[in-house]
């Protein structure tokens, strides 16, 4: 995945995990934000933490993360309810740190995130 900013990179990682799990993203409008706490100090940990938090909210609370955004206190996931009758097609256990090395190239951030299924 990639992004011009850290926020865009993390949002794209969250969207990729949601899309892999659901097959496609449902269309409901976002209804709430959930803070990501504690907010790790390094980009690698922020990336893994945001994706894992999004996966938890999907499976435990039936909420779909549609993006990640910076807040005054750190970061938050923007969430939409999973529509009735929609269920994950693939269970992703976690995002991992395996060989995760975000780099900046050509003006944008790039990372390959390994997911444990």
C-alpha cells in the first residue's frame, strides 16, 4: 500500500484490510469515531495498531473502519455500521510486524503489510 502522507498510508492499509475481510466495502455513512490509544511513537507500530484496531471493531462490534485520521490527541478510526446480513468472508487474525519497513520513495510512503489469516 502507499500514501502521500502517513495518514493516507494508514487509511489505505485499514481500507485494504476491510476490503480483504469483507470482499467489498459496504456503503453506509460513517457514524462515529474511535480513538486509537495509546498512540505508538513510530510509524510501523501506528500502522499495525490501526489495522488491528480496525479488525477488532469489525469482528467484535460489527463496525467497518472507512479511514484513519489524525486528531489533536493522536488518531482515530472513522467507523460505519456493518449492514444487517453482511458478514466477513475472510477472518484476518492480525496485522503483523513481519518484514514491515515503511519507506518514502518518489514523494510517497510505501509499505508491505503482512496479515495473519
